[in-house]
């Protein structure tokens, strides 16, 4: 599995942030990458000539999109990184609409894709990676329902693995929970809100989290994960600037 050539990989949410870093790293590892996003995005040329990135404009939250793209590209790996940036404000200042935005995006995307993956039965040895958030563990009191949606993503990914096992499908599902990254729109928004609430500079606030998580670190971590032997892959990982850490 060290060579990803020929293992077509769909990366959902690939136009920016961690998703962009993941799409680039997988292509550099040799994979033909289908980079799904709602808007057009330009990607760098892959220098070693082994992999490639093909943009695909689509709304990953639409119920019919997973089936269409899976049928079209027959992927061996699917990486779900898409989601909405939550409204950063205390609970009392939320409306139901702002509180629930991530339920209608992040959870919706995860549900539609995992359901279709189980129905279409990807080829044996396929890998599915769902990006949640470290907020699923630590909470996120300034982002409405965001922490709950991320916990739900982790839970339904575990459900998908259980059903795959029952059906005899050789598919490995895992969840990655990244820590806050100032290199993403979501991370910058959250860091600003929490630093302001604590009366700290953004720089001092972020120092609490150790090494900075970058799109490049996330990309290399995912590339290593999809190349690992299936039996060594944990159901869930915390992702920090230091890399992946298995969660119990």
C-alpha cells in the first residue's frame, strides 16, 4: 500500500484548508485525486508526475451526489473533509438557525456519503476517512451545535464500520478529529473568538495547543493512514501539529 498509484481517491472539501492539503499530499503519493468542492479551485502541478488532481464541482450535501461520483470514478479511498464554519457566539446569542447550521451540513454530508458507500460496496480494501473535530472531545461553547455534530460524525462512522463488518465488506472506516488550525477559515474564526473571550492575543491562545496543525501535516497524516495495513488502523484519531494519536 506504500504506492497509491491507481487507487483513485475522492477528497470532499478539497478546495481549501485541510482538504486542500490532503488532496495535494495524496496526489504526491501517487493517487489520482478527485477534488470535490462547491466552487472552482486551482491546484498545484504534481511535481513527481505520479499522481494527479482533477477538480469536480459539486455540492457534497446533495443526496444524489455521492452515488453519482462513486459510480463515475469507482474510488478506492474516500476522504470527507467538508463542513460549514460555525457562527462563533455564546449560546444565549444563537438562534436555532445559527445553532444548527452544522447539523445541516457536516452531519448531512457524512450521512449521505456513508450510506451510499455501504449501499454500493466499494471494492475490497477500500478506505473511508471522516474528518470530525477535536471539539467532539473538548466541547466548543462558542460554536453552537458544532461539538455535538462532530461527536455525531464520529458515532455514525463507527456505525458504518459495524454494518460493513456485518455485511462482510472489506472496507475500513476511521474518524480523524483535528485540533484547531489557524491555517483554516474555521480555525482562524474560532481562535479569534476564544482568544477575545479570554482576553488573550491569538498567538498566546494558540500556544496552548503546541505545534501548529497545518494542511501539509494533515495531508501527510492521511497519506500515511491510507497506506497503512488495515488491521493497524484505529477507529478514531486525534490530529495535532505532532501528527496522529489513536483514541481509545
